[in-house]
C-alpha cells in the first residue's frame, strides 16, 4: 500500500508542477516566472523540479504539447458523436472545434501561441502517449486512414496534415486576438475552403 501511495505522490508532484507553471505562465508570463516561484507554489523542492524538467522552458514546451493535444482529443470525442464520414469534413469539424475552444479561452491561445501542431507532432507528446491505445484513434491516425480508405491522391499526407495545422495555428492566432485579416467567424469560411482544397487536391 505504501508503494502505491509513493507512486501516486510522485505523479501528484509532476502534475502540481505542471498546473502551477501553467497558472503562473498565463498570469505573469514565462519571462517573469522563476523556477523558485513554481516550486514554492507547487509545494515541492527545487530538486524535484529538476527530476522532471531541465528548466522552465522545457516545462513550458511540455505544457504547450499537452494542452494542444488535449484540444485535438476533445474535438475527436465530439466528432465520434456525429455521422460525418468525409475526411475533409471530419478535419474541418475538428479544426472548427479547436478554434471555438481557443476563442473561448484566449489565455490558452496566447500561451500556445502559434504552436498548435505540437499537439500532434511534438516528440514530447509522442513520448508521453506512445504506449497509449487511445492514440490509435488520434487525429494523425484518422487522417492517414482517411486518405488511404478514400483513395485520396496526396503526395505526402503527413506533410499535408502538418500544413493544415500550421495554417490554422498561425492565422487563427491573429484572427482571434487581433481580428486580422478578419474576425474569426468571418475568416472561417476562407480557411475551411483552403483545407478542403488541400485534402481533396483540387
């Protein structure tokens, strides 16, 4: 019983560090947040921090990857409740879901900045979830399977998906926060049209 408690305690320490760092980063900014503040607020020793992360920039990167990954997974959960079966429509549904969540949570958007693709392509995410069975149904797998099942002629599906996520990430950041080139709801139809063309190769 003691071993289980100790393992749980270790998990709690890492979780506390991540949650505390996210709170401080979004309230004060990364530059003005010190490792000492993170460990003090998480109620762990400084040595414990270095067991998990080499510096505050690594914990930031892990957080960006995990937060982005969570956004895509939540979108996939909702997608499975629909009857959408065309790949382009599925991707647009996921993208729209992610955009709406970021629109509601602009602190998260500012934190992720233009690094949304880390939720799919980050080595951190791959390492964290490489043994997870649920990843078989992740957006990356959904996209590759959709391309194959629908005989979509894409030279490099992996690159196409990366381009789509990067396009969404960079343009929506400016559209949501600064209404450039248009407010997000006006911008969406243009974005979705481009996504459809990229997937359907027309």
